[in-house]
C-alpha cells in the first residue's frame, strides 16, 4: 500500500511539473509574439521615411535575427536589445519563446510557411559553446565556416542558401563588397509564405480601375472584385476600415487597413505606432462585404541600419558588448543589417518571402448590393499577414503598404 501511495505521489509530481513547464513555454511565446508585434510599426515607420511608395518587409524576420544576436550580447548591450525588442533579458526565456514560435510556424497546415536561421562564422574563429547551443537548439540555426576574405565565394554561399530557403524569391541578398577580412560573422534569417485564399477571387471579374495616389491623381490598377462573408469593421479611433481575408488555414490571414480619407495613410501609420496589432481585429464582425482589392507585386531592398538606430539600437553599430558570440577577446560591432522582401497578391492568394542579414565585423575601426458594406481599396492602404498562434498570441510575419503604381 505504501508503495502504491509513493508511486501515485511521484506520478502527481511529474504531472504538475509538466503543467508548469507548458505554462512557462506558453508565457514566453506570448512575450515573444507581443514583442514582435510592438516592434513591427516602430520599425516600419522609420523604414517608410526613406521608402515612401510601395513597401513590404518582414518584421518577424528582423525581430528573430536580432533576438539571435542578442543571445551573444552582454551587459548594457543585452539590456538595450531586450528593451527595444521587448523580449526577456534572461536569455533562456527568450530562447524558449523563439523555439516555440519557430516550431509552430514551421508546422502550420494548409499553407506553406517556412522560417530558418543560419550563422556563418569566419573560418579561423570559434563560436562560444553557450551561443552555439542556443542558436542550434532554440533558433534551429546551422553554423557554417566561411573564408570571408574570399568575398565572391562567401557571398555566393550565403545567397545560395537564402535563395533555396525562399524558393528563389530572394536573390543576391548580400554583395561581395560587404564582406572582407574584418568580417567575423554573418547571421541570416529567411522566411517564405505561400497560401491560397479560403475564398478565391474570380479572374473574370478583375477589371482596370482607378487607384488614387492622392486626391487629384490616380493610376490604373488591376482591381479584383468579390462579394463574400468576411470579418470587417470600421475603426473610429484609426478612422479606417479593416477587413480580414482568411487563407485556407483560417488561423492565417491577411489584414487590410484602409484609411477612410484618400490622403489618410500617413496619419494612419502614426496612429498605429503604439497600437497593439494583436488587438486590431478584435472588434471585427462577420458580414457580407463588397470587396475590391488591387492585384500587386512588390519587392523591397531595405538598409535597416538607420531605422534600427532610430528605434534605440544605435549602440550595436558603435561599441556594443558582443562578447558572448565568439571565443577570444576581439571587439565586435554590427556593420550592416539588410533585408530583401517580396510579396505578390492575386486572385488565388499570396506569396511572400524575406531575408534579413546581420554582418558582424571586428573593429580596428463590384456587385449591386447597396445594403452591404463596401471595402473599396482605391487609395493607399496598409496590409499584413497575421498568424494566430493561440487565443492570446498572434505573429505578424509580413507588413507593408500599397501606394499604387507609378506611371512610366
């Protein structure tokens, strides 16, 4: 009897331990996804200052690779990165959150969503075991040694990996001119998405329509039309209409935010700067909507150095403490953070890809239904691809702005 009681107690202890472990993992995932969502608009607004037209970027790609770099940061640099990225300063907690997030994203059904990291290190230096372990186990990052002084070959190796991981959508991410004998590490994140709409547009209803780039100017676009049931709402605080277009996996959707004013895009962006994107769709309701949305294809190449400095990461490019990355006592700093991104939206669905690279160097120095709400996207709007992780966590994988096509 005593034996049975002891066995039962042991079983109870193990069960309680499992519950606590799962709860902690859930909390860390929620923190990481909220950090990504809050980071999204702050960086986007800085990027858009130098990219005023059509734009696509992947906030999760930037956030993930910077968070991997933060695993090798120490002291004040680690604290600053934790504050800006809004992830735990205790590295094991943020690592657990990203491990859960990457595992979930790579396992989503009925759409293709793939995210991967890679660490390239100079062939005569060694990663610190603690960083190497977290990079491998939590960020699923392989490590590869390269001779960066052979810049053509090194750039080709990196670009070939990015092209493979993004299904040939992102090419020539890094230039050989960016690599030299001072380069110690290159950290890369690649993300790829392809999904079909749950309710596809019929190509025969796509027409040439006006798209107003301002109150007085317009261009012609291929406008898709569909009347169907969507989650929809008119947000008075943002002065904008919002619609959620689900993919075949309805936990994955595109959210389109259309300012009510033709020239309201800049004001909308500013209002969204401190807005919790995870709550943006909470007030939407299911209703039939007359939807008109342009087809579009956008490619962006973004130098992230200045945007990241403006959101608080200037020290990374000056004299950071990155002593947790490599064996030895060499001073390190970030020289460049670059992202290339692509998106195409059409009648079938959407395809998007992005890759972000961090270079670390050593320093020597239509229908007729008037009673239905209408979502007519005929002027600049914002959009993002959102993934529902669970009831409390959402992840913004791609975020962009459509401003119309410029006439040749």
